[in-house]
């Protein structure tokens, strides 16, 4: 208890966080992006290598997952304006949102329906490529459709891949690894949904369930993999290859904005709101965005009020040396993928000079927004994917420079939902009907 009092004295926000209040933290260590990128230990070249790898595998995806055809075998999602949702937010929350509201629909990413397809697929593909080269099966310029055939599948059948997950990373790693022929084990935390476990088992993936949370599932998976030299462990807490796969999103979205004729620069800034679990997904994407847009992009993470692990780690500077349980939070949330009590220290350090801020969201807010988005734009996303939707409200109401400008671009990263069964999605939607999203606010709007 003494420790808690001391922490609250040093970081008063912890008092509100411990009470599960929705808070906004602005990062005092934010610097210019060029310096931040230099100090990260990662480079534009690293991201380009990842991007080129994904291009090499495009013919493989075209062959094995025909749903990737629209994008020529690249795993990519639509970037669209959501004007009706914008109007709804203006009406409901009475904010001065004059800029453009965009959504990046990673809920519609092909094959696995969440942002995890970006990082997770990249890591699996790199592992497969390295193995194939080691066994002299392929040179870089060869046709990668061969990866779906003998002798590749035979080689992969003697190798294992393991991962710890709250659900979506397991889906991404499991589906692709199984398609390549690997023997896959997914270590699932207690909060993982039954339908995700069943879907994986139907693809021949071994699912091991734990009573405990995400950190425990990762720890057990890591331990088991360490004992087996034939097993590659996808380390969600520390993986550069996951991070770089996510980062490729930067150049992709820059191309999408350019194609639409949307300019991003210092006077037309881009505000991006990314749901954060352990940090790799939002961190990697934010890194890629900084490479693409420099100081013209401002990145915010969003976390559940019961699991603000990255906020706690970055604010205290303790990074992965502190968990949300230490401030009395239970890490229980309906937001799959965000139920993480301890953040990635690797990501926290990379983001220290690059991240604008972090805010927290209540579960009920997520359900309310999920329903609004379905009603206004017919976009179906899972609860965690809505965490970014509160971002513009935070930046505008706290007076962030240019956030209320007509030239501001606000981008909500919708991170998942594409694989949610219809009946589960219906339940989410109904849950959102019980929520008064902005109590008292809408009446203030009547002048
Ligand atoms: C995993 C996940 C995130 C966050 O990614 P991290 O790398 O864990 O921070 C956000 N949204 C969804 C839907 C996810 O599955």
C-alpha cells in the first residue's frame, strides 16, 4: 500500500487509472521523428527488407488464399472516410471535429481478419524462407508458389512453430503456419474465445489452454519451445520480425492516401489512434507511419481501463518491469488482444521518443461505439478495434494543436473483427444498445 501511495505521488494519473477511469496521458519524452527513429536501433532499410519479403510471397498467397486476389496477393485493407460516423460523433459528443475522419479497416484484412496478419504472417514467412534457403530449396528470385508444394511442405512438417496469444495472434500464426505444413502449437490465455480455439483445432493446430492470462501463456509457450531445437517461438513480447511486419503498413497507407489525393504534411497533420495490447502491432505501425510521414503524423495508443499496461510502463519508465496488477487492476476486458497486463519493453523503448500519448477506454464505450459504427457505416469490427474511435475526442477536447482544424486527418485503426462469427457479432451489437455513450453531452449541444 505504501508503494501505491508513493507511485500516485510521483504519477498522479495512477490514482485515476487504479479506479478504472478513462484517462489521457501525453508523453513528455516525445521528440522529433528523425532522432527518434535513429535511436530505435531499427531502420527504414529493415522495414524495406520486410516489405520486399511480403512481395516475394504474393504469388504464394494468390495460389493458397484466393481471397487475396484483389490486392495481388498482398495482405492489405481498405482506407476509407467515415463521414456518417463523424457526424454521429459530433452530434453525440459535441466535439468540434472539423477535419476528416478515416478508418483503416484491418478488420477486413484477408485470411485472418485482424492486424495480426501483418506482423504474424511476416514472421512465419521469414522463418519458412530461411529454412527453405538453408536446405537449398530456393533462391530469392524463384517463384514462391512452390512454398505450397513438395518438398517444401515436407521440410516444414518436420519443424514446429509455437506462440502465446489471447486469440488473434494465435489465429494468424496458426492459419498460415498450418497452410505451410508446419506443426503448430498455440498457447491460449484463459480469456481467449471458444470459437477461436475451435477454428484453430479444425485446421489441425494444437491449442493448449491456460487458466491464467496472456503473460503466462507466452511464458509457458516460450519455455516449451526452448526445450525443442526444431521449434520456432513467435515471441510477441520481443520480436523484431513481428514489429517490422507491422511497420510495412506505413508505406502501404502512404500509397493509399496518395492515390486518394489526400495530402499529409505539417499543416495537414495525420492523427492516428491505435488499440494497444502488448505493443508490437501499434508500435510497429506507428514506426512505419513515422518513416512515411515524419513529424506530420501524431500517433496515440488506446488501451482498456482494466489493462493500461503500455501507459503504466511508459509513464513510470519501468516498461516491462511493472504490471497493471501492481496498481490493483484485474486485466479483464472484452477487448480481445488488449487483455495484456505487462507491456513489451522493447516496444516501450522504441516508442519513447515517437509516441504522442496514450488514452484508456471502458469496455462499455467500446460496445457503444461498435454499435454506432455498424449503424452509421455498416462496418463490423470487434470491441477492441473500436478503441481508436475515442481518439479524436481526446485530442480535440484536450486542445492538441491543429486537432480541431479543418485540415486535420483523424485516422482510427480498426484492428480486428473479420473472423468473428455472426452470432457473436450480434451479441456485441446488442450489448452496445444498453450503453449511453456520452451521458449529458448531447443535450449540451442544443444551443
Ligand atoms: C493484438 C491486437 C491488438 C494490439 O496489438 P498488440 O501487438 O498486442 O499491441 C489490437 N487489436 C486487436 C484486435 C488485436 O488482436
